[in-house]
């Protein structure tokens, strides 16, 4: 069927009628008469050569042909609506697919999303969290924020935030930690990066005690365990400031070990879109404000 000849009004009448299973309610939604809706649907059926509804005394029932057409029409109208919303007012909106390590998303980004919306109202952000394992191309991501040293093959990385690790625990547990050596008497909650506690103890001038207990692939989950008094977590205080300010967590020792930072990454083969460039500028500016106040 030629696109120029698509009976758009009739298709809209069908879609509304199929959702309501009633011509009158469809007419109210479309701000036309019930007769106009009924006539448009009848014309569409005549054009297709197949009935789309069975007319019942108290409403409508979709035929097999109507059931086949409804999801296609619903999806098409949703996509048209989304596109119109993005270009409403003459200001096209761009979709930006962003992968974010969960700790950064919960501990830093969420609190600043309103500021981002004010700064970049033309960007629709799609956020997908991960545990620092990300495939930019395979997951269809424009950008990804991840933790590490910034060296990922085939990837351009901009430094965003340094996040040194320090012991964090409940006030009740902290009361039993007069010095770093006392940590050996407690469960030390661990991430999948096995060198973190050994390097912290080396910084403190101590041998690392035997490590036991669960291993977490997420600092968020590890902190939840610490909040329940299950042990001492080694995590970035910067990203758990809310719990520290509220007194739910305590940083019993000032020593912190710097094992990397958060980076904004993209594939070297992927040129910047305007949305990617705008997000990068906003993110670097926002993170610089935080670091300059440390």
C-alpha cells in the first residue's frame, strides 16, 4: 500500500475503538462524533476486504484480523508520539544511552539528574547500570561510566572522579575498632577485586589478615551488608556520603587507598554526537565542582 494513500484517520479510529471496544468512547477520545468513528472503521474494513470488529449489542469484539492489526497500530502511534515529543517546539530531543557502574549511579549521578535535566533539556537519558563489566558496542551504549585506571582497549576515557577506598561500618562496630589492627577480629567484606584489602593494610603498615566471608560484585550490596552489621566494607566514602552524614555509617580510620577512579568512556571508533558532547561537558563540570571542594 502506498504510504501517501494510507487512511490515517481511519487507522486512528480503529486503534482507539480497539482499545475501548466501543465506538462512543473512541469518539470522545478523538473529539469527533460516534458516527464519524463508525464510518471511518467501516471504510477501513471495506478497503482491507476484511472485518476488524464484530458488532455486539453492548460493544465490539475484535476479529482475528483486528487482533493482528492492533499491536502494530499501537506501536506505530507510540513511536510517532515519542518522536513528536522529542521535536516539540522546534527543539529536537536526542536519546543518549548511558551505561553506569551501579555504585556511581546510586551514590553520585541520581542526586544530580535534576541539574542535568536543567542543563540539557534536549537530551533523553537512558541509564543502564552494570557492575563495571560493559560492552559498549554489544549493548548499544553511546557512553559508559566505569571504574578503573582508564586503560580499556579501543576506548577513549575521560577522567571523572577519583574515589579512594576506606573502611566503612556501623557506629556499633566502629566502637570495637580502636586501631586498624583490630580489623583482624572482624569480617572484612570484599569485592571481586582481591587486592583491595591487602593494599589498604599495606598503606596502614600492617599485614593483611586472612579474609573470610562473602564476596560482592557490587559496592552497593556490600554497603548494605555493612549497614546490617555483617562486617566492615572497603568502599569509596565519597559515594556513600548520605549514610555517613546520617550517622548510619562511620569511617573509623582516615587512611584511604587510591586504586582508580571513575571514567567516562566511548569507543574510539564512535564519533561524538551532540548529545554525547553535551553530556561529557556537563559531567566533567559537575564532577570538577565536587573535587575542587574536597
